[in-house]
């Protein structure tokens, strides 16, 4: 088995939603509820209706604003009872990745409701005479997720109301002091997804990958405290680190594997390359 495949399998450790209950808004499934959260929602019978098909937000809540408020009321109560921790950042709730936003939900509640979320990841590339170099971030040791691990130059969840590129430009300024006119030159290169267990729920994430060719003279500077420092690595060193260690944040590995395939560091036509490519989009 390819040593890279273990990273893909680690992000796809929930092959079936067995045991989870469909969650619907406006007649369309948008998520999956674990039994613990479903029981918690029985305390809100006016807004959450149970039927043979699962749990549905009340049909009288006809617009995104009304649905968002009903979800917020329930989430404040559920967070107070320890189901999850609110992040005070809203994500859009959609039935399909390109579909309309049916409501907004606090980021901290997204996995508990099994709602699909999206994020951006930027490969900061420097193409030098001696080969491709990649900017690597070292995450703050105070981060609640993957403290001290290796990360992309820029990465972050897409908040409500922003497109992937808009989010990327915002995060690039906040995390790495990259000017908007430079960040705006990033190229969308891939989209991948995964489904993994997370507490009482699941993470159903879509990752939008971008490449940005940076001048040799440019040095990113941490701006918001989420990253301790940035280091410029030869791509071969980064490949060996992903292949041989667990130093890289779990989902960052997926975007880097895609980079290695596109740059020919892993032969995309080989049996290994084909297996990795299939694995990068097995979630949903």
C-alpha cells in the first residue's frame, strides 16, 4: 500500500452514515445527526420536527434568516449543555456545494449537525533554478486543533457569504501578510472532499486548493498568531515528510498529495497515483 494512502484513509474513516439520522431543511437533506444530538433537539419541538425520514427544520421557517435564528437559539442551548463549543463564526448551510445557502450555522456546530463545510488551502510556491520550493507554516502551539504541526502557507474555513477566492484573499492577509493584489493571482487547481468522525458527529469537508507562484524576494510574515513562523522547504523534503511522518496537519496532507501528483513527484499514471487520485475525492 502507498505510504501516502494512510493519510487519505485517516480522513475517510466513516464509510457509512449508519447510525446517523438525516437532517433536512426546506425538504432537502443538508446533514446527518448523531443520536445524542437528535435527542437534544427533542427539546425544541416547535422548530425541529421528527418523522419517518429523520429530522426537519420546521417548514414555517421559510427563509434563511428565520432558519438561522432557530438554529442559533437551539445551538446556544446545546452548547451550554456541552454538545459542542460555539466559534462565533457563521458558515453557510447548503444541500449542494454550489447550491443556495438555506441557512447559516455556527462553525462549532457544523460537525454535530453533519453539515458539509468548505475550506481553502494555498500552496505557496517558489520556482527556483534549483527546483520547486514550498512555503510551510508551523502552527501555533496554542491552537486547539493540531498545535505545532505543519500547515499550508494559508488555509481556513470559508465563512458565510464568501466565495473560495474571497476567503483566500482575506485569509492570506490575516495569516501571512500577503497583499490582496498578490493573493488574487492564486489559481484554483483542485477540489477534494472527505468524511471523517468528529466527536458526536462527522466532518464532511470540501477543500478548495489553490497554487500561488511567489517571487523569491517575498517572505510571508505571520499576522494573526495562528502560525508561529513560515519556512521555505524544497518540495522533495516536504514529500518525504508527508510520506514518512505525521508532522503535517491531517487534511493538509490531502492537498499536498494532490500537489505531488500534479507536479509529477508521484507518477499520476502509476497504480499508486491512480489510487491516490481516486481517494482524494471519495468523500461527500
